[in-house]
């Protein structure tokens, strides 16, 4: 029984607690997080490490009037629990349940939605300026993790915020290292001094007296040097140079230090940053020992920490990618691998171990990953740049200008394309086909199984026309034999007839053409199924033949219909003046809500049963 947590229904319920009670509350929140996430998987380690920062924030500030913006919302679980969603949290990330990330539609306490990283400072600055222009006294805070700070957008926000003079507090949740037991006497003294209300009032009076004089500039420069010297290992001088007043570092898992420091910083105005060391996975030994695995561990036994991993009957696409990349690298010294902080998720761990000099984890920097890959290609290498589909949207400009325009041979492997499940709308890979189909010199492919992925990677290695995009889904493949199968250069832009028929033609891309095959099996020789492994260039010769034979066509894809395979097929057939009727199956004009992948496939008519129903109706017309 969590005696304190059970009484918390809003931040107001913690306001009268003492520090010792807050310590107990933090422990109860951690226990509740472990309990819930053991049965209903989510992002655990990050949220465990941020508990004191969130409890301390709600203890000191008055939300929702005061606003906190989370960077990458997977550290926000304690925030959801404190802000009236304790019981609902048990349905976190499930269909019709709580979002795994902050959501403005879900709660007034969620001031800004977050699913991707590095957005918090820019969004919080916008909230702060909006409050100022409307005469409100909102206190705005951005909570950013050190991983998110590698993203270029974070620095753009910091640069603008530092020069704006906005009343903005940035909390840097640095969980890459544990705090040193002794931070130094001078540092501790300076932290106490610089957060003092009396000191800051005096400082403001001195600067006002001095005005914009050379004397003031010289004194300020000297003070920055003294302060930066005391904290130089932590990067304080960098933030001071950007126009922020730097405070810290403090132990972000010490609720007493967090509350004490936030109280002082709440009375200071202007751009300021509080550097906090936290332990990712704090309070749960398995997560502390291996925070990478326990970032999103799946189901586990909360008592023993034993993870309940289901036995895989088929290889995951990411595992196929990783093994094939290693094999290609063994044969071709030009092969290099690039990932924006997703090495384990995309299957590059073994490649990194075996080819450390040819592996580049660039951090959460999708734009840089694309242009860096372009530079590698211009230098004579063959880069395989692996980015999750939804994250690749951030690199759109770089894919156009730096790769496609210069026809550089970069293989862009878009993992997690299509429907990805419980992570929700921010993570669905629905838009890549539509986004990249209009780019000249781009090739877009979608393998229907593991062997096709292997052969498309081999084909991409030998392509010289520009970005060679391979999009493939999250999770397990089709069970196709692939490991001992030979490599093969596939003819670019050629479709394949998988099953012939007489009345309806189904045109599919990616693994969903397999579902079409399953559905078509029940209709004998009435339904033909074509596999368009290349969405660009489109096999127009095959389309001419299809339009000449069939008056009814069904397209199927796990992407947005607008601008996707349906768009490509419709545009071409219409341009030829054909009166063919085309029924599309895919994602309509909506964002994909969170649910399991199976539930999402059923919702969008992409499972075998749904396709059967569509074919039956179409044949009856």
C-alpha cells in the first residue's frame, strides 16, 4: 500500500508535505512505476531517474498556471501520476489509454506535446513569450535530458532564448554519469551564493548603476571566468556564453537539494539553467545496472528483474539489417554505418563491435546524420544511414539538398516504417513514401520479407543514382529463409506478379502484399496480386499491363494514402486516360492513435480479414 501516493490526485496535494515525506513519496512513485511497467511495458529507466526533479518541480511551482515542457516525454511518467492520472497510468500506451508522452489533449498539466527530442527549449521559450505578451506571470520551465541536448534544435532554442532575456528556466537532466561525492568547497559556496535572493537583488542593482559601460562589461567578463573556472568540467561556460545564467551541478536525485535550489531559482528572472546529475534507472537495481536495456525493457518480474522476452519464431527486420550490414562490410571496405542514437534499436550493435572505425553514432541529430552520410559518400565511401521512419522527417531538407541533388550514393534504411504500435502518433512511420516520392534521383523500396531486405541492401550498395531508400516495419518478419540465400542485384523499378487472376488486381508494397496474398487465396483465380517492391521508380510497364487487363484495382500500403503508393498508381493511370476504378487500403487523412500493431492493422483495414471483406465487396460490384 502506497500510503502517500494514494492520496495524491493533483500537485496541490504535495504542497504541505515536509522533505522527509517527499522522500517517501518519491520512493512510492518509483515502486508504482516498476509495478505498472512490469505488466504494461513502457519507458522505465528515464522516468525512474527523473522522479525527484518532477516532484520537486510540482512542490515549488504552481502548475498548470506555471508550465513545464518535457523533452522526449518518456521521462514524464511521474508527472502524469502526480497530475491526477495515477490509476489511468495502468493503461499507459494502450488503445484508448494514456499517451506514453505528454499530450495537450490529455491534460491541462501537459503544456506541450513531446514525442521526438530537442524541442523543449524552443517550445518553452514560445510559452514564456506568449505569457509575457498577454501580461501573465507564468513561470515556464523546460526539462531536457542530456541526450536531447545533442540535437541541433536544442541549441537553436538555447541561442534564441539566451539572447531574448525571456523568463525561462531550463533544467538539464544529465543522466550520463553519477554525481561525484565531493563537488568541491568553492563550487558549493558559489552555488549557494549565486542562487541567493539577496545576492541577485544586489547584483541587479549594481548592473543598473553601472549601465551599459565598459566597466560593467569588464566586471561581467571576469565574473564569468571565475564562475566557469569552478564548473568548467560541467560545461557551465558554454551556457553562460549563450546568455544563460548557469547554476549547478546538483544531485538531481536529492529531493532536498532539488527543492532548495528550485525555490531560489523561482525568484530569479531571465534565462537560467540548472544542471542536475541523475542516475538513469534510479531506485531499481536492474535498471541502474543496465539503463540501456531498461530504457524500454518490455514485461518483467518486478521482484527479480527477470525480463519476460517471448521466444522469437522469426527474425526481426532490424536483426536482418544488422547481420547483412556486417556481411556487406566484410566484403566491401567502403561500407560504413551511421545512426542517430539508435544503435541497439536498429540492429547496429554487432556492427559497432566488429567495425568500430566504420561505425558512427552521431547522437540525436537526424539532420547531421543525413549530411554527414552525404559527406562520407562524396569521399568515396558507401554509407548505410539507419533512421527510424518518423525521425527521418527531420532530415527532409538534407535528403533533398545534400544527398539527392548531388546524386550521392547513400542507402537510407528507414526502420519502423508504417504502423509501429503503442508509441502513438508521434512515432508512426506513415509519411515517408509521400515525403520522399517527389524527390528527384530518389529510389524508394519496400521489402515484403527478410530475403527481400537482404537483397535490397545489396542492390542499394551498388546504386549510384542518389538516395536509395529502404523502408521496413518494426518487429518480426515473415519467416522467409534468408541467411543462406545468395545475394542478388534486383532490377530497380521492376514489379513482380505473385498471383495471377482475372477480375481484380491488388497492387501492394512491403509486407502487406503478403496479407493480400492470404486474402486473395480464398477467391480462386479472380484476384491477381502484384508486388511493387519499388514505389519509385514506378514500374509503368507493369501498370500499363494491369490497366489494360483490369477495370478494378486495389492498392495496399502501410503509409498515408495521400501521396503514397495509391497516389503514384492513381496519378499514372489517370494520366493515361484509363477508366479504371481504384480502391485504396492504407492510412487516411489522420494521425495514427496508439494501439497494438495488430489493432492498428485492423483499424486501417490492413489485416487479412479486412482485405478479404474489401475484395468480396469489390467483386460483387
